[in-house]
């Protein structure tokens, strides 16, 4: 009996409307980090005003650091500085410089926002929409995301831009790197429904079977295939939203400033449903504008890129931002994970301007719903930022671009440094308590050596350091209440102040746990462990209790050990360390409580929760609508001829066999299919990677679909 019982029903013909437009190839080659190509734009020196701004930031950082270091030296110098105290002083110097640098940027942002100053490119954010003539591609990469929600966001933005009358200037691309077969077919179903509902004009979908280099490779693949047909691209994330007004205005700004390669908007967090995400939404909305305005004030045209919600000039991106593959093994080698910083640095190296435009509103994103989801994403970012150690020596980079790379590295390295600082302080206390001091060391000495520190001065140094951390929050609050519209958006000054106080308290409890998790990530990366690329939970997805217990047991046990060591010295020391110890001991309860869904915004209300923007409301309305049921990739294709025709039409023809590396999932899938007698057999036997290979291979897929649906006795 023939093992492959074929049905007589013919397979559908090619679809009338392909998923993609005709290709417009554009060359994009990997750049060289050891060689700076010729500058294509004029690299004008920084203006006197910009130079003065940078002097203010760095001089202020230096003065604050020196003052703090001198105060700390006064604390430990009594009786002579021991080796451990010298290490403690060195760590304090580095960490204080980091805190002081952030404080100075926040201080600059305070004065900029208070005086309503222009900090970046002049962009008209009010009045009627300006005319635009160039073509822009809206790119939304996705990786195993919920297709229904992704398409809801895409449709909401598409409809809002169409309503402006400038819809003909924009093409919309959903760029899928999805590896889950069911999600892949669900994406195609959702896309077909969207195109049917909106007429299909300028809506496109591309699935990439080989997701090499992840998001950066996804964007680069699109540029090399379609980039020549467009002037700009607006890069989004799967959770991004942008208002039509914002989109049109930043396109117009790019037309007015031909030497600008990239404009980065400041995304505002929306759709936060859990306590953890509400904390991030509130803090980002209150403190974010202060920090962004301060950075934009002294960055000028040497700013940075955050990887999404930004408009990019395709000519500059294709010519300068091709990413090389780093030498060595993962996690330091291979494809660059945190591609955005590097792409901005490479374009700036060639003389193009990179700008932060915090004055532009109407840019939105979502955030992880729990501490564990945040830590998982942070682990990937940590690996990507530490990869920048290999990019720092690249030739020709602007010094501010190198500073951006160092800042990204420092944002993760400071976690183990804070932990080491904490442990050194505890070790010094344990040494003084349990080890008998050598009052008369070897050699001639007229006076005994008394191991001691000045506790009063230590308290003042600690208070000053905490002041540098907390004062920016108060400055942000003052800016908020000074603006009548913002004050009303937050439902009043008192409610906003209550939110700041509560956010500061909860964030202080969460900070020790995050310190341990980030330290663990750095240690794992230094040990050679790759983070991979996990699918991110969104909305109000809660981690299982077992996952919380397992992943937060480490911080809890560390907090227990820390509290026992502190108590062994003295009860006052334990009380002094109680903020850190308490946060660690409560890691598991905090992980559970902060991942719970809230019924209302409470004190963490923001203008976007009190009065949601139209594009957010429309996206949420579409996301809440009824979705088409999915019965499995093979079964869905087998019973929906139109979907099958669209899917087959989107696939590239099977390439002839060549000597080289074997596609293992495709090879094993081929062997299994030869032994299957029905589609049911294939669906049950093929694993996810093999089924993905079958769906991407027209000949093999047709072979499976020509089988009878179920096993015949």
C-alpha cells in the first residue's frame, strides 16, 4: 500500500494579491569597526552653546564626585586607611560619579522644562499638519507575539494616518521573525482579515524563515529588499503605537533637516495593568521627560537610538549602519543584540545627525507586567550592552557616541559594583568586630593605631548620596505641578505627590532584588552563558508561583545571610542596612504582589490612563474584538483554501540542493513525512522546528496537504 495516500483535490492557485510589493533592492554591507570610511556629511564642530552645556554637565559631575570622595575619605582616614577601606573608597568614587552624572543631566532637564526651552531640533508640534512629499515605510517587527493584538495596533495606526489625508505617503510592513508554526499561520490569517477590512492598500506582510541577527537582521533584510523605494522608515516594536499627528510631523522634520539621519521620540508607557507595570508607567511619565530633556540638551546632534519609535533616513542607515558579526563565541561574540546604540554611533561616525526629540508627543509602548518578565528582558539587554565592549575601540566614533556605549555598559556593571560596595562595608564591620586589632604594628610607632571611622560624618555622606538619587524625583514633580495641563492630567498636585511617594517607597524595596538579578546576569555573561531570545509576556500575564519561588529564592537567601552577618556585628548595623535587607527578604512576596492585576490606576494614574489617546483606545477596542479561532497550522491550511493560496504565494521557491550545512529540522521533517499516512500523523509527529520547516517548504507542504486528513484504517 502506498505510504502517502494522496487526495484528488487540486491545490489552490497563486493569490491575486501577493503579500509583498515588488522588490526595490538597496545595498547594505556590514561596516568595519577597525576602519572609518570617508565622511559623507560635514562634521561641523560643536557650537559654543553646546560646548558650554557639556562643560556644565561634566564640571558639575566632577565637583560633586570630588566633594563626595573627600567626605568619604574623611570618614575612613581616622587611624589610617586600610586596604579594605581603600577598596571601599575607590568603589564609592566610581559609583558616586555615576550618580552625579545622572543628577546633572536631570538638573539640566529641570531648568529646560521649567523655562519651556527648545532642547533639540525645532519641530512644530502645534497647529495644522505640515505638508509632506516623501515616502515612508512603517516597519513593525514581530517575534512570536499575539497576532491579534499586533494587528490591532497596526490597524489603529494605519487608520489614523489614513484619516490625515497623507496615507498615500506611507506603506505598512509587518516583518515577522516568528518561529512558532501556529503563530505564523495566525499572523497570516490576521493579516488577510486586516487587508480585507481595509482594502489592502499599502499593507504588507513578510515572514523570514531564518531569523539571523534577530531584530537588526530583520530590519536589514527589509532594507536590502525594499529600501530603495522609500526615503525614511519608522521602526516600531510589536507593542508600539504612534499617533498620526506625531508620524506626519517627524516625517516633515526629516524633510526639513537633510543632514539628520535619525530622530528618536520619547515613548510613553500605556496599557499597564499590573502593579509592577503601573509603577514603570508612572515613573516613566513623571521622571522620564526630565531625564530625556536633560540628555537632549547636551547631546545635541550626537544623541542616541533606543531601537523603536524612531524615524530613520534609509540612505544613511543602509550606507553606514550595517552591523558586523563580532568575533568570538557568544555571549560576547556573534550578532550584536543591542543594535540600536551601535547603529546610531555608526551613522554619527559618518557625520549624520542623531537627535532626541522629547518635545514630540504621541509615541507609546508597553512594558513587561512583572518583575521576572522585566528581569528576563533586562538579561538580554545586559548581554547586548556588554557586547559593546568590543565596539568601544572602533575607529572614528564620536566621543559622545563612545560615552553612550559606556553608559549602556555602566547601567549593568554598576549593579555588581553596588553589591561589592555593600559587601566590603559589611566585611570591614565584621573585621572590626571579630578580629582583634593590631594596635602597635611592626616598626617604630609613638602612638597606637586605632581602627575607627567617623559615624556622624558617614551618616552625612550617606544622606548626601541619597539626596542625589531622590532630588531628581522632586524636581520632576515640581516641573509637573508647574504645568497646568500636566497637573490636570495627573488628577491634581496632591495625587501626583502621593504617587511619587508611593513609587519611591516600592522602588526602594524592589531595588535590592534587581541588584542581585542584574549581578547574576553579569556573572552569567562573563562566564559565557548566552541569554537567547525569549518571547516576552505582555498585558497582565502573571508568572506561575513556582517560577517566582524558584527565581527569587536566591535574592531571599542572600538577604537572610546579609541580615545574619549584620546582626552578628550589632543591632544598629542591622537597622542601618534594613532597607536593603528588607527588600531582599521580601523578594518573593513582592514578586507575587507586584505582578497582580489592579482594578484601577489609583495613585499611579497618568494622563494616558485618565484620558487615553485616540490611537490607544482604538487599538484596545480592536484587541478586545472577537478573534478567529486557530485549530493548528496544518489543519487550518488544509481547510482554508484562500489562506493556503496566500501562504504558498508568500513562500520562496525551494532552492536546489547544494553541498554545505544541512538544514537539520528540514531533513528530519522530510524523513518523518515520508512515513506519515495522514495530515493527522504529520501534525502529531513533527515537532515545532520541523513543522516550521515544512510550512516554509512549498513542495514538502504540498506533499503533507495532499494526504488524507485523518488516518484511514
